[in-house]
């Protein structure tokens, strides 16, 4: 039931209710029709007995006229209804006694009673109203069906804005922050739409504030870092000089990482896809890494790729950079087979699940280098490119393996 949509549930509910009403209505009509026929036969049996058991009942006797009134009968000329009876009449009852016979004919609209006695013949029009119960049930059934259909249409009309709201939510999830949620009225759905519209405005404001803050802080930090880096070069003590240079380089690296994070996490960011090869991506990643080539072993089978070369190179650069920093031998192996590209490095397995490390600024306590943005950038880029990012630990080789699965 949890996975059934509201619209499907409403359809199913109304279909079930209409089916139950239909079965109940059919049962009532069937039983009512049987009862009506039984009452009809009993009535004509009483009329037959009354007209055929009374010996002294002349054609113009007061008793006969009294019976007309009691049974709602009206004498008519037999010739006037002869054609009607011959065309559409059926015999629904007949009775006989020593005094004569009775036949009841039913046509499309009327009931006629033919009475034949030894001394006269009568054709009577039965004006007794047809069973009100049957007509009431028919009317009640159609009214109930009409009410149910009307309610069904009204419920669907009330639910229609949910479909529209869902489409707009999907549009917002696709990155359209300029979306306006309007025209939903003041009911519950309208209030939800209004709250969602306020949330969009708030999120848009937060994103704008964040982007402005990031740009300002990166701009403000660039100048003092550059000046500090220049001043550090003038220091005579080589140890102190190297410490300061490393510190400024790490701060510069942080700013570059933050700029990349801001770029790839923007809602309207789209990768620049194009044809390339795996070897070209790897070469680009090594150039970006700017480290000793002896620290990297390349074991790949080249293949064509349709991807954003710079972004995929950045992914491999970050994974190799992490492997070099955190492995005891400061060495990594880049291995590619089929649609899997993996970075292997010696070391202990991760203490936390991989989901912990793809959050920004997350590190294990023992790792004191870097800022914890590498895997966060990797996860975001692979998501943008439509790839899978996985981690596993090889117990036999004692290796941490970070893999990109290119679909």
C-alpha cells in the first residue's frame, strides 16, 4: 500500500465502491422484481377468484361496479385494444372456473384483463400502478451512481494540482531556482505549494549568499597569501622558509579546491562532454598532480571515452593525491580494466564508511594533511558525469582501492 500512488488508490477505491453498489443494487432489483411478480400473480389470482366464483354477478350489477373501484379496473371496448394486444401483448396469467375464464395480457405500457362468463364478456384496463418499489429502487440506484461518479470526478479534480506540483518539484530538483509556485488556492494542497514556494525563495537566497561569501573570501585570501609567499622567499633560515612556503602552498591549494567545489556544485553546472581517450585523461591528471612520477605506477588498457576530460582528470588527480599522502610508502597504482578505473594504495582500511569521507572537510584523526575536500570533489564530479564511485579494501594485498565505474 505504501508504494501505491494516491491517484491509483482513489481509482481503485471508487471502482471497488461502484462494484459493491452494483452488486447490492442488482441483488435488490432481483429480489424486488421477484417479489413484484409474486404480488402481481397473487393479485390477479384474487381478481380471477372474485369474478369467477360469484354466481349472481350481472354485467351491470352494483357488485361488479364496486369491484372495478376496489381493484382499480376500468371497462373498455375490446376492439379498441385488440391491435395492441395482438402486436405486443403476452399472457401473464389465466384462470378458469365453472362460471367462465380470466386472461391477463401485458403490453409494453398496459395491463388488460379479459373476463369471459357464460352470460357476458368484459375487457378491463388495469389501472393499478406498477410496483413503486421497483421504480424507487431503479431511481435510487441511478441517483447513487450519479452521486458516486460526481464525487469521483470532484476528488480527481482536487488531486490534479498534486500532479502539477510534483512536476514543478521535479523541475526544481533539476536546478530551476527561478520557479514560481502559484495558483493553487487556499486548501491543503495550496498551503503545501505556498510553503514550498517560500522554501524555494529561501534556498535561492542562501545559495546566492553562499556564492557571494565564497567569492569574497577567496578573493580576500589570495592577496595576503601571495604577499606571504613572496616574503617567505626572503627568509634565510631554510627550514623556516620551507615551513612557511608549504603553509602558503597548502592555503593556496585550499582556495583552488574551494573554487572547484563551488563550480561543480552549482545547480546549473553542466560537464563539457567530448571525445577523448583514457590515456589522455591519465596524462592530464598526472600533469595536474605535479608530483614525482616515480610515485605513480600506470597499468591501464587504453580505450576511447566520451566524457569531460578535465573533470575526470581532476577525479584521478585527487584520488592519486590522497593515495600518495596517506599510504605508508607514498606510492599509488593507477589500474584500468574494462569500464573500471581504480587507484590502489597500501594502508589500513578506512575506519568509517565511504559516505563519511565524501562529506566536505572530513578526515580521520591521524590524517593531518589536506583539508578533506578531495573525496567530496570526486563524489560530486562522478555524480555529474553519471559514473559510480566505490571503495573497497583488498585484504590480501592490504590495499585501499578507490574505483570509478564508467557506465
